[in-house]
């Protein structure tokens, strides 16, 4: 994070605190701004920037949650082999499966299908 981004984040936090203080005061925006020595236009500019940031953060969270829920792990049941030496190692994408000697064709097909879905 750059110094400018840190400063912007700090300002947005301060502005959000300012909006909260105004709302908690029970006064109108005009009266509160007059008491604080803040121009009303400045207050509304800051309020809009805080709202934009909150909306953007909510949209990012929604996208992140959608991506997380879309990535579901699929497992295929494999019988335990008698020997631990893999006869075949299959790599699909970033996923790997070791297929042991004696594994039936249906299980191999299921494993390859499951790996290709990840």
C-alpha cells in the first residue's frame, strides 16, 4: 500500500467518523456543520465519498463470496491399493492424482472427471 493510499484510507475513516458524529448529534447537517466550522458542501462531498467506498467494499465482498462459493472441491472415492507405488500420476490444471496398480477403469474415469471439474 502506497503512502497516498494510506492517506486516502485515513481520510475516509475520519470522514466516516465525522458522518457518524453528525448523525449522533441530533442536529441538522447545517447546524452541525456551523458548530464544527465545516462547509456544508464539504460535508456532503465527504459523505458521498464514504458512501462510494462502502458500496465498493460491499460489491467486492459480494464478488469474493461468489467466487468462494463457486469453488467447491469434488472428491472421488478411491479404493486403497495393495501397494503404495503409483502406476500413473495424472496432472490436470494445478491438481494431481496418483492412480495405483489394479485400479479399475471406472474409478480412473471418475478421478479424471473430478480433476477436470476443479
